[in-house]
């Protein structure tokens, strides 16, 4: 992936993460949906961090 792809992925992941966190905070989800959302947010955070690391490696 080049830096343009990484920047685009960074923006999209940040947007998805914000939306998922807003849904999680703002609604009353069933326990199974809460678990799903917690796992989804964790996965998005991991992906966001991996993209940030890849951007740092590209910059050096």
C-alpha cells in the first residue's frame, strides 16, 4: 500500500470507529449486540493502530 491508500484507510477507519462508538454510547443494545459492538470497536481500533504504524514505517 502506498501512503495515499494508508491515508484513505486511516480516514475511513476513524469515521467507522466514531460511528460505532456513537451507536454504542447512544443506544440500548441487547447484550449480544453489545458484545458484537465491543468486539467491532476493538477490531477497528486495532486496524487504526496498524495503519498508523504502517504510515510511520513509510515516513522513515
